[in-house]
């Protein structure tokens, strides 16, 4: 049973979402779960969806291209462009919806993610800041169910980490 919950805060004025989530697992294990395609595929998507990596090149300047696969087999593609990586500390990315080849779908907004990882006495905390170019972009992503979907994915990660020993 999940005892840690994602804490969301919304700052509409600054076009920013903040999500803080703690995990009862060592920092290196949580980092690996966020940076390894095979592990991301196991937890990233909210059930009954699943994530399927097309390609991943985890380095500054690299990309993660993945599809969110519905129970009916329909895929919605996303691309994560890695900007900065500080091992076991932080990752900054630009995230966008795209096609199977990774070409941006401009009908949807880009999201600028900053993920910070920190070791605590109880395990690891991940602090995620997501900024948007426009307030309307943030509103669109929230209306699409981002908060509920991302919360479910983080709960999946918790479950994965509990069973990873």
C-alpha cells in the first residue's frame, strides 16, 4: 500500500506546476528507474496504459521517444529532449507530443521539466518543476488529466521499487 503521495502545487501566474514525491528506496535505485528505458516502460504510464520506448539516448543532447499505448493498442507518442544531466542529482528536459519519428506535434504545448533527486533519511525525494510557455498551455495539459495520470504513474513507480529487491 502506498504511503507516500504526490504533492501537486499549481502556480498559474508563473505557468508552473510543482510535484514532490518521496519513495522508500535508495537514491541510486530511484535515479535508475527514471533513466533506464526498460524500467520506465514498467511504470511511466497510468494503468491500463503502458509505456513503450521507441528509442532512448540518455545523455545531454539525447532523447527518449516513447509511446503511451492504450488497452486497444493505440499509441500516442512523446519525445523527451535531455538538456542537462547531473548524475544522481538533476535532469532538465523539454517534453513534447510528437509522431512515431519524433517530429513535434505543434497542436500540443511543450513542457519544460526540472527533476531534482535527493537522498533523505527515509529514502529519496524527487522534486519536479514543470513550466509552460503560456498559461493556456498549462491549462490544456491539466484538462487532459495530467495530474491524475502522473500521480498514477508515480504510484506505479512506488510499487515497482517495493518489489525491486
